């Protein structure tokens, strides 16, 4: 009998793009579009009170994702890019000191980490992400 092996994902590098999200009015339709366009695997997953679809490369391993899509709730437009940070509280403070505005404060993603959504001084929306170390 073979011994069970555990695979853990490496922690994301600081300041790199680690996840993107696509807000959409029609998640199922848009999921089919990107599946056909890029051969992505897109699977609906339970995510608390909202429906969420995880996006993976067609050859991705289990739990290996690169993005997600969800039904719009606040008139969002365009992809939302999430960048890795070591300490989300410090990075939020630094970003606001540099002129960013907080669009959505720090929020926990259970067993994954924390994120916050900001706008840069020119109004571009982006997100900060701190992994919890249990990914």
C-alpha cells in the first residue's frame, strides 16, 4: 500500500498577480464563453451567500485555480486583479497614504486569507490579498 502524500501550494510571491475575477450579469453564459475561448475549466462552488465559479487552466491540478467569476451586485465593470501582499493591514495603510481609496475593506476568505478592494489615485480598481498560510 502506498503512503498518502500531501501537496501544499507555495505561498504567492509578494506583489504578484495571484487571482482575477470577472463580474458578470450572466455567469453561466460567460463561463461557457471563456471555456470555449481559452479551454478553461470553470466550476460553480459554494461561497457563502453568493454563487461563485472558480476558473482553472484545462490541465490544472486539484485546487489549482487562477481566477473566478460571479454575478454582479454593485455595477462592477472589468476584471478585478488581486495582488499578493505579506501584511494586508500595512499594505492598506501604505496604499491610502499614497492616495488610494478603499472601496471594500479587509474581508476574510475562510481558510484562504484576506482581501480588500481599492481604487488607485486614477480610479482603477484592484485588490490586495494576504494568504493565511493554510492554502
